[in-house]
């Protein structure tokens, strides 16, 4: 443990994926200097690397990048990246709003390199605590312990007037099923597939009805030529994502205001009517591509694609040479076993939950009647009077801010709002401190 006085920061970011990268960009571009550092437990920036398969494309426009909606002339925009790489003209000639997922990841790495001075990789925040001197008035900052192998003792201690938590989504597995050597979550798919290789793969099952599931089925059909691929679906095939212009307005920045101000009833209605823009749905291009493969498979009588509709996985047992998956048919209301080499669960993610990282500091964060964190419009946790340090969330705000909370759509605007909130609260705190000092000296203003 460090013995020297902890270094104080205006902003400490916990996690450094696209959301906090966008915040680092916003901090870099605003005129008032703020001392900031970001801690990332991985050795480098990583965004869904396990799904960076050839041919996969973004589901949002390239204009919804790290900065453009906040600052259209930003040097951190996707267009600036293309210009720096000498590909702007060729990208325009593609006449496509949606870059490949691999190119967008390259853009994120390019932007991260430009703010590398603010980031500490291989650094995991292990505790957030109130400062030792806490007791006289509200705590205006918190203390963080960070695993840092470079530091003496392996621990770095810093203090922050504001923290921004963005630790990402948590992979979700079917109930009672755990990841293992032959049971993968889609988030790790490409790494696992490369490690194992296609040699000897005879049967693979893919659970899930969303974009990732469909892309993995297509990839396996193309890259594991000796394997039969079973797609286990809870419905009749895949459902198409609603990418129409009117529906996509639910991701516009002003839609966040409408959702936040809405009643519980209106919030439920928005989720009900518009969840098919993103959840358990597939882009039409991927659907058409996969259906053509299925039809060609039927014509050739290869029998390599097996769509198991109205079904779910209820159990997994591991044998000496294979994995036995128990599938329950919702149509026949009966179960049967399927022996596979690999089971891939493209079953989505759970929202970010900051409770574990906040620890006892979370006791000072207010909750609603359903036990969810109360969050102000500027993405800040509402706290008791004992804590005035700003605690902001980038993720885990679906119940207050709507469908775009965990998506890329509002990265730039959200980061700008958080930056402005931090600056405005700092000005207000300074004004209050000046007034208190004047009053203590007997001066009334």
C-alpha cells in the first residue's frame, strides 16, 4: 500500500470501453482543464473482440461515433479517422452508412491512442471508499484503491471529486448453465473458435435469436465445413430488426429527455413498442444471407443447417468425448438430448451493476421503490446529504434513460452532458465555498 498522499483528480473513470473513451475525448476537447485518469483492467482497449468476425457490420451509422453529435468538427470523429488513414474517398465511394465492425474497432483504437496519456491499463479498481477524514460535512471526494502491478506493493491509491463508472455489460448464460471448455458465450466466440479450430468439429449448437446468434450460425456454416450447425430458437426463426427511420428516432438524443420525463406507464410503453429495434432481432441483410444459405443447404441435401424452432436449452452434461445438451420443445412440450462438440450461448448480456464496485459508498446512493438506483438526468447517482462527490454511470440506466443507455447511439451526447455537469457542479461548489468564507468573515453578500 502506498504511504504517500493520494493524488487528487477531478475525474476518475472506471473502465475504458467506448463510453469512457468518448468521455476522455469530451474532456480533451473542452476548454476548462480537468485533471482526469481512466483505469482499465484489460491490457488494451477492447470492444467485443470475440465478435469481430469478417463480414460483420455495425448496426449504427458511422456518424454516431465518439464525438460528432457533440462536436461535428471534432478531430476525434470517424471521418477524421478515415482522413488520417487515407481512406475517406474510398469509404464515401462505398455508399454505406455502416462500416464493418473490424474497421470501427480500429477507429476506437486510433482514438484511444490519442488520449493514452489519460489511461492506465492493467489497472483494476478494487475499492471505492469515503476518505479517512470524512465526518465534517458532506464527503466531497472518494478514495479508490487500484491494483497496479507497476506500483510498489502493487496498489495505487487515488482520490476523485467525480467518478464515472463504465465497466460494461455482463455476459448472460441460460439458467443453470455455466461456461466451460465446450460451452461458450458469444462474447468469447472468436477467441475460442481460433483456439480450438474447425478440425474435428462435427456438431455445434447455437442458442439465441438475436444478431450475434445469427452471425455465429452463418460464420460456422462458412468456416467449419464438416460441422452440422443447430440453431436453437425460442421462436419460429429469427425476427427482423426495425431499422426504419421513424422507429430509429427512439435513439435520438431528445428521446432520452422524453423517456426520462415520462411516467412509468409511458416508459413501459416505449420499451414494449420499440424493443424490436435492438433486442432479440437481426438485421435484414444477415437474415437474407442466412436464409439463402439454408435454402442452398436444402437444395444440395447437405443437411448442415438445422433450425430448431420453439425450443430452449434446459440442461448440459459433459461426457468423455462430447457435450450432451437437453433441449425442451415448446411445441411438443417434451425434451430430448442433442450431442454436440460445442454449445455457443448467444444469450445476451445483463446491464452493468455498479453495486459491487461502490461497496459501502453505495449505502449513500438513493434507490427507488423497486430498489433501483435513482439517477438524475445528467447520469449522476442521487445521494444522501453525506456525499456530494459526483458518481456518474455510463450504463445501468435503462430504467431512467431508455433503450440507448447501453448502446453506441448516444455516446457523444451523453459524454458531453456528463462533462458539462461536472464543470457546472464545480463552479457551483466554488461559489458556495466563496460565500461561506465571506460569511465566516462577517461579510454579507
